[in-house]
C-alpha cells in the first residue's frame, strides 16, 4: 500500500490509500472512507452512511494497538479526527473495522 502526496497545493496532507484485508471474495466492495494524514492527525471522511458501529484502530509496526475508538452509525456528513500527537516516528496502520470486514491503510510519521 502506498500514500499519495497532495501536490496540488502547499497544504501538507497525504491521502491514505485504504485497501480491504485480503479475503478470497468475488464481489466488489466499495471503500466506505477517505483518510487524510495531516501533520498531527488523520481526518476520516465517510463516503457513505453506515448502519452499524465501526471501529478505528491505529497499530504500530509490532502490531500494538496505539489508538482505538468505536463509533455508532456514522453518516456521510461526519468527519472523524484521530489525534496522532505524541506518536513516535515510525510506520503505522489505520484499521477501519465494520462487522466482518477490515480495511487497512498504511502511513508513516516523520518529524
């Protein structure tokens, strides 16, 4: 997975490329969120309404859960912010868990 830099402006944010956890499945699954890494946070925008509760996790390279939160039935109008203040330099994963489906985006913190 890769991260694309926003080169259209001076705004220093990076879009996380979110991919579905590899399960053998032959149906098309839409990605329900857009995640943007800013200096000290990740801003998550919901691209569709979700009827269930969802879980966000941030894991470090060793798989330790550094952040976790559960949101009940978010909608498209919501923007959810994950504070990364205090996170050390390194590689991390953002997990979006919705029932039995997990989407993962990888990002790095370099200060």
